C-alpha cells in the first residue's frame, strides 16, 4: 500500500471541506482510493489528510497540479506539505 500525507493550515475549514468533498471523483480517477481527514485538537486550523493511493506518482501529480493547488489556496489553505510513503 502507498499513501500520500498532506499537512496544511486552512483559514476556512467548512469551505475547504466542501471543495474536498466535491473533488472525490477526480481523486478516484487518479487512483486515490480513500482519505482520512484529521483536524488538530489544539489548533483546528491545522489539518492532516492521509490518502490511500494505487500509484504514488499519479497521486502526487494530481495533488500538485496548478489547478488543484490553486483550488486549495482559493479556499483558504495558506501552507501545505506533502509526504509520500510506501509500505516496506
């Protein structure tokens, strides 16, 4: 199994969540099979999303597309880090 983990800060969590929910089909089309969304208990503007992916290169390419990153920043994401992982 492979995973992509994103950590980011968002100023408008409900707006981000609506965008996230409406892009589920796009994610599935590139092999992102599922996602877990976590909000920091102490600082709710920080979030982590763990994506289960088929092919890590395809998922990374999708998540870093200019139109995708533009959407993220339009809904209040002010910084984002992406980590790619595979099972040993």
